[in-house]
């Protein structure tokens, strides 16, 4: 014989009415129903928040990086070499200890980083001058970009395409 669970009758609270029900259904208490609803909503919201957090954590888990990491190189290719045309590129830099004019031959492209220098170049199709107050003579140039200020550039041959972004630069054919 199975025992049936019997719920004790609700306690009477002053000012509240309970509705008598059958033995199978509990008595209805409007305040108890509201408290249960709040508790259920709170638990549901908490469960959803935990699920969302766990879901986002699973999505953002980083996979191990298998790409090679950079290492220090001792090869000459990684070093910047100044004042030599290497692989068609010349970077002119002078530390300013003396003001002797410098001369370079032909190269595919050149960048002048020095300031207050006198520089003579061979044919350089692409020339960029970043320094200040240089005097540059070039045997031939197709594209000339001047970023520095106060430079004087004299070119031989046809006039190059000029992009002068500096101030006070003078660009003219060589005499």
C-alpha cells in the first residue's frame, strides 16, 4: 500500500484569505505565488548568464600558436648599410662629423637621410630626399620626392616628376 503525501494546511496570516481546495491541490496563496515566480525568474536568469559566460569562454579560447617566432638574425641582409648601392638601393647617411662633399655612382633608387651635406649622384631613377638643407646634384632622375626643407637639387637631363612636400626647396636643371 502506497502512502499518499499530505500537505499540511497553510498557516493563516492575518489579512490574507486562503481558498479551500481539494485534498490533491494545495491552497492558493497569492503572496507565495509571487515569491515563487521571483525565485524561478532569478534562478533562470542566473542559469542563462552562466551558460552565456561559459559559451563565450569556449569561443574565445586561444589555440596554440604554431607559427615560427622571430629570432635575432646575424645576416648582413637584416642590417641597414649606408652609403653603398646594394641590390639597387642607396641610403645616404652622414653623421655630420665633417662637411666633405660625397659622390656616388648610378643606382636604381636613393634616399638621402643626411642634413647639411653636398652630395653628387650618378643616374638615380628614383630619388627621395628626407634630410634638411642639402645640396644635391644628380646626373639623371625620373621621380624626385623631397620631404625635407631647405634643400637645393640640380638635375641633368629631362625634368623629373617632382613631389615637393617640404618647405623652401629649390629644384632646377643643372647649369
